[in-house]
C-alpha cells in the first residue's frame, strides 16, 4: 500500500524514526564516498507551481544519487493549466511514474492528487504545510543536540506553513515547542486544534519573543512575508520589527542554542547578519540535510518501506 506525506500527521512516530535513521545512514555513506543505487530504474515526477532553489535541487539530486531519474515540469506547462481535471492528470501520471513531488499553493489540490494516484505523493510545500523541510530540520537538531527529546524549540515570527509543520511534528513526537508570533499572525486555528487534540508534547503560542526563547535549545525563524504575500511586505516589516532574531534575543536562550532558518533569509529583517553568519547558526548544515532527508523519503516511500 502506498504512503503519502501530505502533512506530518500522515506519519506515525515509528515512521519518523525510520526516516531519521535512513537519512543519517545515507549522509554517512555520502561522506565516506559510498554510493547507494536503491532507486535504479525508478522515475520521480516533480510538479512545481512555486519557485524553488533548495527543495527542487535537493529532490532532483537525491533521485539522481539514488540511481533514479527525476522529471521536472512547471505546473503552467501541464494540461491542468488548460483546465484538465486534476484527477485525470493524476491517474495518468500513476502509470508513468513511481512517485510524485508537488510544490503548490493549495493543500486541497495536493489531496486530490493523492486520492487519484497509486503512487506516493510528497508535499514539497503548500501554503499550509512544508513537511519535508521540518523532517530535515529535526534531523539537524538531532545532530547538534543528540536527540529531539527534552529539547526546547522556539519559533519566532509568522505562524506560516513551516510553523504548521513544526506543530504537527510536535503533536506526533511530543516536542517542546513555543511559537512567538505577533498578534494576528498566529498559526492556523484548525492546525493548532488538531495538534492539541492529540494531547502529546508541549505546544504554546505567545506574542513575546523574549519569553519564547528563554532557555531555548533551538531558535528557528523564517521570512516575514512568504511567497504570495509580497504585497504585504512593507506592512509586515513594521508588525514584525520586534521579532527579529538578533544577538540581543539570542542571549536569552541557552548558551549552546542553535539558530535555524529554512532560507532564503532576509538579513536585517527576520534575522540579523551577525546571527545568521554567527557561531550559533547551523543554517548551512540544515540546508544540506534537505538532500539527505529527501533521499531517505524517496528511498522509503518509493520502495514502500512504511
């Protein structure tokens, strides 16, 4: 039976562990110069509605390094752009491909693809969630902190799609997660309710960034205006001004705090230059880990290991 990753709630705790173990194994193999060709003969489709640097390249490189073939197509070049029903495209792609990675706006469109395909569908970002990003982020936390358990994670900024995936991860893995967001920019109410209903972990939302980072082991931030919100950029700058991750804020966290950002970063806005390039920053390792986690995701899902 196929497994999709549309949100992190699609994964059980043991699924996370399988992916973490495989990603760490594949990273070590890569560092040792060893090759794993587990997906030789497999073909991966990538349909992207939104621009991408790291997510696209890491998925394409992951597939190539595992011996498979990625096929990228811009959504505007598909027949869906000419009003072909999603279900028709999905059923045909199931007969061409072994897996499908989609980066788009609508979570509902992603769900429809998953409903009408017989192959794994992977969310490479929607307006609501970014699950693969957070999988690789937790892998990075594990590398620096030894585990994700008993680690305080502070999210600073907009309650956006990445924040939502952190909330989902917390609901499955029992993370200690504090989100500091300006009033009116908190995470989606339904996303929070679904997470809190599980009664697992500690998920708190506040409007005080200093309170959020107190004794934090991880500080995470993202752009103030995501793709599709460019017209709000100027207004958001004034609203989020007090939520910049700078040296003053970082001093309130644990001494060995790591600072994370999913990139691209706007230096001088959500994060200061001296923090992004400073000793607490792990953003480059974090970005690299997208490659290794995406390799794990493709290996595990396309070979139906979970």
